[in-house]
């Protein structure tokens, strides 16, 4: 069994560790089909071998070539540690600085089998959200972090550690970029080739930022989405007896079951892969499981009629479930579903992100590897069936939204459109973003649940104090989040690191961070706390089909905000920053900027948190304000009144549209 000290000592070369291959006890990524030429295969092999001295090339080249041809990528399974991957308490990492130890903790949490979707392929979630491209990179990164001083910065090129470079103590300890590809070459096909070559990587959002905290990371956002959908489209925040149907129980989508119960409704989640279904049930995130459609319909009726909160996992294809719900409506006139969504990984539709209804799970995995073109056709046929059923149920009174997983986009590419007001959660979430609210997170590096309980209480008190003096427009958001954080500990949401998430605006985030930092100073929290956020937020992401889908000034496809976010966080005090091509809606569809910041109880940490978090939110509100969003305009005005050094260029709207008509007609 390897140890933390051993995996921080660099690549084990003398002797080489035994090649155990794939571990049959954990799920594995689908076989990739990059369609490499003979010269591409030669280049991929050459690229992989450059991590090792020439004396080892004869031994390693054959097994790397076999991995490439068998799995479509060189993962270097031989170098996968035998040590259990998890977030060990920060003091156990053999480091020279606690900032580096915090990054190590977050990396290992991302690869914890309780969290990671395909741990041996270094995939955290979403089917292809990589932490690294191969295990040599993991070992080198851990080695660099163990040796890093506070005057060095680790530079990461799409999973590859370029090395430690001299920098200032005030600089970030790590700079991460993933998938920075020249725009004209940022296609899915080019990605598959470049990933197989080992030269680029899809970091998703929080996988490649080392900030993933398990399904809890979006359970709060999912709960808020369901609650606000109920308020807006069902006319009530009381969801007792209301049924929410969706799909996906893998990485982030595993949050849906818990969120439904917390929101008080009946959540029914379809999942074709038995492994994540069983995992969520064993972890207590899912109350019941069935593969029997008749039993599924029976339980929906019972829970709906008794108004009992329930999370029910249906082991089967979501298309079958939608079509059966439609059949029940046609037979009886009874609409068994009120709210609907989807969280299959449709940013990755043809390589395991979506399984067509015509095939079993095993058949689908086989076909995507042996006949990718036929598999793509079947995916699109399945999507058409799914949308036809959703359209008819929507006409009957259900409200359906795309959760931002490229569902609407791929449906359109398949040639099928929704005939209702169905849209991305723009209608539910964009008001929240424009008010500056978004998914703020923290991780207690001690690993002690008591530290998490203390920080929960701190956050609740901070929000209660602020909420006494907020405008009516944002009071509901504060009340939702106070309710959430007061009850969070009861719902047993921790998987992996002792982490928490809540939605907060600029003032709330800064105030919570400063209060937690003070608690570390006072000894009420026993070790440093890492703060971060999801990229599904006001500022970090330029995504025309998701986060910035309500930007109407023609800049929806511009990515200045995400890049500025990344750069601005870096020089305002973040411990590490990241910039990604790709995210929840897919490679080439979005740019993401992220950060991690270590609170260690010092005045310096407080200064960094205040400066960086204020910028991290204001950047996004300013962009939305300039695009013409009225909520963001008001939020920006209030923020400038509180922060006199902040001066944002404010737009003058055209008040008389006839002026434009006359000018253009003339």
C-alpha cells in the first residue's frame, strides 16, 4: 500500500510498480474512438514516453500502445497509486506550505472513488471531466506541491505540470489552464484527437479546477431551481404532492434526489447505469430504487396523493419513463408530473453522456466503441422520442426546463424542437445571477465535522444579520439560503471532504469568508478553510446556452468576462486560478474561470478574501448591467454606493425605439 509520502516522491521508476491494469471493482470510462492515423498513434506514444527516461521506454512503450488501442487514451494505469484516494486532513500532507497542502487535499478529493465517476481514468464527473490526463501527471503534480515554497507557482498546461516557476509570495500557488485551443480548431473531433495525443484536456468546470465537492456541489442550486420553478410556474413555493421527473444520478446529477426531498416534492430520477444508482442509494442520497415501471408509477401516485416527499430512482431509460407518463395521461387524463428537467451529460452525447432508449446499457457501450456513426444516429433518434413525449406533457400542463447540460442544443442538432416555452433555467436562475447571487463554497481542511458545523452556524448568523437590511428584491433569496444553511447538517450531504455550499451575493460571500477567517484566528475552527465557487455563477462563465443566455446586446458569444475573471482573481489574492474551454454544455461551447483561496486566519488572508471576492462578483454584475439587465443595473448602483473605489461604466438605454426606426429608415 502506497502512502502520502510515497505518492509525493515523484514517479516510481526503480523499480517500476507492477502493472495491475484496470480495477474491476470501480466503474470505468467508455472506450474512446479518436480515429487516429498511424502517425498520430506514433506521436501519442512518443508524447507519453517523454515523462520517463529512455532506459524505461522499451518496457513501457508496448503497454502504453495497448492502452491507446484498447481504450482510446493512454491513462498509464501502472502508475495509479494503491493508496485510497480521499481528502486526508491537511496536516498529513508532506508539504512546505499549507497552501500547497490545501491544493493536494482538493485534488485527492476530486479522485476519491466515493466522488469520482471514473476514478482510474481521472474523471470526476460528466463522463469526461478530467483532473489530469494520466497518472504520471498526478504523481508529478503531487511531487511539485510537496516541494513548493511560497515563492513559487505551479504552472499547469491542460493536465501537464510545466513546472515550478519563481514568483511572489502574493502570487497564486497554481495557475491552471485546460483546453486552450485556437478557436478554429475547438471542435469535438479535434478534441478527441488532441486528448488521445495527450496534449489537451477537458477539465469540465470544477474537476480541472480541483474544486469539486461531490454531488452536494449543486444540490443547493438544484433545490433553489425547483423551488423557484414552483413559485413561477406552479404559483406556489409549497411543493408537497408535486412531482419532479428528471434523469441522471452520476456526478453532479446525483444531487437531484436530495434536492427534491429538501424542496418537499416527489423526485423521480431515471438512471441507466446501475453503479451510480446503487452508490447514491448506499450514500443515503436516494430513498428508494426500482427497475419495475409498474411499481415506479404506483409509487408516484402514492407519494403524490399523500404529499409525502420522496426520491425514487428508476433503473431504466428516461425516454421509457417519459413515454409511460404520457401513456398514463392519455389513458386516464391524470398528469402525474408537474416539473421536468434533464441532467444527462449531453455535452458529451456520443461517448457515454447519453444512452439511447433503443439499446441496453451494455449494448450502448459496445456500439459507441465499434460503430460510432450508428451510435450517434441512435442517440439523435432517442432524443427525438424524448422531446416528443415532453412536448405533449408540457402541452398538458407540465413545466420543463433544460438544466444547462446542452439538452436543448443537442435536441436542435438532432432536428427536434420544443413546441412550448421550454428553455434553460434562465427563466429561474438568471434573476438570481443578475442580483449577484451564486454558489459560494468552502471546505474544512481538518476533515473534522465539528469544524463544518461551526462554519455552518457562522454563515447562518452572517446572513441573518445582513438580511435585516436588504431590499425586498433580494429578501427572498436571503431567506431561502438561511433556511438552507440552518438545515444543511441534517441532510447528511457530505461525501468526501467536509464541505458546504450556499448561494450568496457579494456582501454575503465577503462577510462569511471574513467571519470564518476570524474563527480560525480564534481557534473556533481548527485548521484552514478553502473557499471557492461553482462556475455556474454570476461572473466566472461565458456560456451563450447557459449562464449568459440572457445577454441580449450581441455579446453572448464573447468570453472577455471569464478571462478577466481568471486574471483578476489571480492578482487580487487567489491561492490558485483556472481557465477552461468547456464545461457543462460542452467543449467549444463555453469558457470558465475559477479559483480556490485558502483562509488561514491571518490578516493577509482576510485582505485577499475581501479584495478578490468583491471583484469576483462585481465583474459579472457589471457585464450583465452593461448588456441591459435591469436587476444588474440596480445591484451595480447599490454596490458602487457601498464601495467608493468602484466605478463602473453604466449604460444609457434607448428610451424611444422610434428614434432607431427613423434613423434606419432614413
